[in-house]
């Protein structure tokens, strides 16, 4: 039994001829990219964060420079 079907869209999987569909989903609120953002960092911290990602250390809020949005 299938309870829910979830479709994932990205620019890699969708040709430019279908970008209008993505824009329509953004306009109607069906696609909400902000829901996928858990925090932000300043540009000076990018290298540190990328290195931490390689060690799977970015799941928690380990960096004091990271802010919640």
C-alpha cells in the first residue's frame, strides 16, 4: 500500500523547457525551498563548514557562527 508519493524536482533532472513548471510550483507554494534551509553561515566560515561536511560533523549546531533561520 502506498500512503504518499513524493516527487523530487531539480534543475539537474528537469530540462529548461520545464522550468516554467518549477516557477509555477514556487508561485503556488507547492515548492518551498526555504523549508530545506536549516541555517546560514558567513562567507568566512565556508571552508571550515565544507571540511566539517566531509567528516559528517555538520548535523548538529557545532559552529557558533552558524545561525538559525
